[in-house]
C-alpha cells in the first residue's frame, strides 16, 4: 500500500487496529476507560479494584506489550523504519497518556485514609518505570512521556503525604467523652496501630516520598516540631534517620496517640481503672510494634524500652491505688494496747478487709485485660503481695477470736479463697458479692 501511494491509509488502518487490540488487552486486564469526572464520582470499593487492575496493566504494558509492539511494527514495516518508529511512538504514547490520566485522577481525587496504600502502589509503579523509559520509547516522544510520568508520580507522592499526615487530624478529632467499658483497648489505638503497621510495610517508599517532598508545607506546619525534638530510630542502623521527615511524622503520630490516650484515661473516675486502661493500650501498642519488623525498625529500641518502662509504672500505680488500701487493713499498727491485742480493733480490721476485698472483686472482675500474658502477670503480682500478707495476718490474729461462730463471722476468707477470687479479676464478667456466693 505504501509503495502504491497509500501511506496515510495504511498507517491509519494499522493504528486503528493495533489501538483496538491494546484496548481489548487493557479490558481483559480489568482496566476500563474512565474520565477524570468518572474517577471523582466512583466509590472507593470500585476505585480500589480499578487501581489493582491499573497497576497490573501498567506493568504489563511497560514490561511486555510495548516491547512486543515495537518488534511487531518493525517487522511489518521493515522497509520503512521512519514509519515504524512514528507508528510505535504515536500508539504507545496514546496508551501511556490514557494510563497516566487515570493515575492523575487518583492523585487529585478526594483524600481518605484507606487510599494511602493503593496510591503508593501506583507511585511505586511509576517510579520503577521512569529509569527504563529511554530504552522503551523512541527519542521523539521519550522526553515528553518521562516529564508527564514524573509529574504524575510527584502528584501521587503529594497525595500520599497529605493522606498520611491526615492521620494526625483523625487522632485529634477523636474527642469522645465516653470511656471504653472496663478500661479495654480503645478503637482509636487499634485503628492507628494497624494503620501504622501497614504503612511501615511501605517504609522505603514513604521515606523516599517524604524526602522528595520535605519542603511541602502542611496546613499546621507552624506547630510542627523541630527535627532535633525526636531521637533517631535505632533499629534502622542508619545515622541519617534523624533527618528522615517520615520518621518525624511517624513519631509525631505516636506522640499524639499517647497524648490522646492520656486524656481519655482521665475520663475514668477510678484512678486504678485509668492505669488499667493505659496498660491495656500500652501493651497493645508494644505488641503491634514487636510483631512487625518494619515498624520496629522505624520506632527503635530506645523508644520501645521507654514505653515498656511507662507500662511498668502504670502497673505500680494500679497496685498502689487498689491493693495498697487493702494492705492497710492488714497492718499490725494500732492492734496492740499494753501488749495485748485490742479485739474490737481487730474485728474492725477483718470487717474492713472483707468488705474492701469484696468491693474490689465485684468491681474489677468487670474490668478487661485482653492480653493473656498481662492478665496473668497482674494476677500473679497481686497474689504475691496480698496472699502472704493475709496469711501472716490470719496466722497471727485469727486465734484471738473464739472458735466457731465468732471466727466465721470475721474470718470470711482463707488464703486459698483469696487466690481463687484474684483469678476471676479482669475477665470482663460482672460478679455479684462474694458473700452471696459463699454457702
């Protein structure tokens, strides 16, 4: 056809047929044509599926189909290299622009937390292909396509930064005044830590994005801490981590979460329950960090040890607030007058102990400690403090009472009973008075 003077018609037929084939291929890969308006109106569930298809289609095109198309067009137009180059350039440029337009639509779409990871998937796909584009496209279009691809990648990076930084706003916006029943792990803690754990699986990409866009001002940039405010994450073993904008943002989120939880702990009227709440949430945070090599490497051992120390302090606070009062009932001070045990005082001590232990059991059996190890540690530590003290007090003073009904009236528990009831604490199960249970 070309030799007969039908070059234009030949090129049109080739371009139309091959573009139709590319459209069919993209369709089979699950990618449909969407305008920017369509993308803005799509629900996230649908858009998420489209992004998965886009990433697959983009990688297939840039690693398989474009190189295959070049070989095909060069074979068909073997005697006309300039025509084959022009046809390949126009065809692949059209497909690339279609793919980049979709990515552009995602970059400018309404931002929400769940979009972060798919946005980063697209960013990674574009970043990986840019260095290979010189060998992929003809010289007459490669610079333009590289420029467009770089611009879209930059916009996706900006979108990812804004989405990640919006996590701050989510934490700040959680100002509910209703405490979580039983001092259990707050939903905000679960959401934030699961989000950060997943985000840290993209650690390398996020660090790259934050470094490339570190000069972008956020809306609340005036309140952003200076770089020296946080220590470097030790786990990464990288001396430049103290300069990582991503690390600073990660630590800012962790500090905001801590501050929010401390505020929520004050909603509890019972100081001991506040400590249980902070222990539950602190343990959950540490377990999430310990269970993820990625987030552990970001946070660092120093931070982890400091938070573990905080957890131990909350444990001590709880012990003091709850069991310190009970142990006062077992104090020997004031029981003896002129070398003899003051029986009325002793009776009051046993009555006070019985009533207070019953109150603690009734209240704290409704409290929640879902981490089995921490629940066991709490019970063991309580038993280690209370049971020896009670056994000693009982052994020394129980014989003061007359055997029979008087002893039964004031000595309501044996040490074994105390241990049994301690094992019922922190299960989240309402319990009636111990004395209603006892035969």
